[in-house]
């Protein structure tokens, strides 16, 4: 189908973007790889799209004090090709290769994936496992939210109207493992996990299991298995199948952490 | 009143300027405004890959990008890559290996496959399959398509 009618604006600065976002029915457009399908399917009908892709401050990857800051507008391909991400955040480098297909990774952005909060998406789980800090800007200033507090529920985040996610700060991990089961390469995950080991703590965030990333900080594999929530069934998999597959992935991850 | 915006882009090497409605996606613009009907529209929500084109040298889903977002960009379509002979070997291999039947997916399939070929890696069959996993073909069962791409990569 064709998208419904809307107006379009492309601000050059955050200040200009905040002004535009005050208009009724305004919605942020970045890579558009989730928003444009939802427009074409007429699941969404904004009055104004505010294309933020010309705002320079939202781009780039930089390393500071052991923390890698990734700008919201970095595409999955840029993250995938980044030498800094491969070296310091192998978890994220591995995760982005599972996101859809090359033609989509060339447009889709890190910020877009985090702000959408799809329960089957890879990056929200990585952010939670790594204990990332998400940087959110609004007219009145910037605030920082931990990933665990940012994701509230199904496609629901802590972002308020008028706010823009400007980037994410990922602390390095000691060891990490990323595993995903999907029916075909690039499909939405049936279930997956992002696992991180730091000093004596293990953080394992599941995706495709609940309405938002499910974080476990278990002391043992048995404890981890017992604390998994019963997932909701999806179109193709029953709750017990998903729970079984989550346990299989958990065991694989545990043995290599 | 629908908002119209002026866009200027370079399509297959030629600069074009047009007024477009904000909601028009790039493939509708190419097909209907410029008459470049080689890029196909299948699902129109980013699943089938039939609309794959190049924007600033990288492949994208033409149905998931608004025409206005391509303002200032270089756009290359199957027509441009075919005329420049960049696809010559791949097209010949598709022909030789019977890698198409109805041909609807073929322009997108060629764009995706050429993207893999030009990165220079000696991809395995598995890697070829993974790379074209975002391009649906409902006729061939993919075997012949993978054969053709493999032939070009491995000579």
C-alpha cells in the first residue's frame, strides 16, 4: 500500500528539531526501516515527519575512558564495519550482523532500534546486558537513563514527547556471547540472548522472550534456568517451545562465558 | 493540501529535479516520474527485496526510503548498472544457469548479488545464501541463483 499523506521537515540542528516536534502529530524519522513500513501498511498516520538525519551531533562513534559512545544516527552497517566496535564491543558487532539484511542495515540506525523497543530486537538486549547509558535530549537539556530503566514494555520506552535519543554509551565487557535463533537469516528472533561477564558478575539479557529485554544476573546455570519467565507464545512457537529454546541458548552461553 | 517538496538527485549519472509529494517513496518516484520501471514493487514494506537499488553506493530498499530523503543523493538503478556493463558477467551467468523464471525478483536479486561480488570476498554458498536472504524468489528455489552468483565469484 501507499503511505497516508503527511508533511516533511528536515531540521539542521537539535534546537530546530525540538521546535518542529512541538507541532501536533509530529514524529521522528531516522533510518525509517520500521517507520516507513508502518506508514505503507497504514498502521501509523503522523501529520509531520521530522527527519533528523541531517543533525551532525547524532553521528559518529567515539571511545572515552573505556566507554564507547555510539551516535543515534549510526547505521547498523557503520556499527558492523567499525574497528572500535569490533575491538571493544564484540557483542554489539556480532548482534548487528543478525539484524535483517544488508540493504536494511545500510539505512536502519542504532538509535531507531533502541527507541522503537521491538521485543524481538537485538540492540535493546545488548544495551541492557552491557548496562549501557542512553542519552536523551530535550529543549530543556540532556538526561541520561540506564538501559534497564529505558525499556518499559512492548514498544514502550522512557522517551517523553519532544525528546530525542541522541546516543548510547556502552561500557566495555570482559567476555561476551551473542546467540540468536531465527527461522531464516535476518528474520525476527524466535529467541536470543546477549550475555556479558564482568569481574564476578554475569548479565544475561534475553530478547523475543518478554515484552522487553529480560535481564538475569544469575550465580549459577541452575538458578538462571529457574528464573526464566514463561514467555508468551508467538504465531509459530508455543510458550513451552520458546522456553525450551531459551534454556538451550542459556546453556550454550553459560559454557562459553 | 498535500505538501510538495523540490528534490534534486543524480539518477544513473543524470541530474534530475522534480517536485514530489512527501509521502512518495523512492521507487514510485523512479517508476512513475522517471519511467525507470526496472526496480519492482513487491511487498512495499521491506520484506521481498524486489525494489533493491543503490543510494550513494550502498544497496537499500527503495520502498523504505522517501523520494524526498534522496535529495542530494546519487541513485543507481538496475537500468544504470545494466547500461554501464557492471552487471554483464552476472547477467550472463543468470542466463546460462537459468537463474530466473518469471523475472520479477531478478533486478533486486542482481543488485544484491552484485553488492556481494564487488566487496571482493570469496563467499561460500552459505554466505551467498545469507547475503541474498532478503530477496525473495518464488520460482527458482534459489539453487540456480546461488549457482550463478557462485560462478561469477569463483570464476
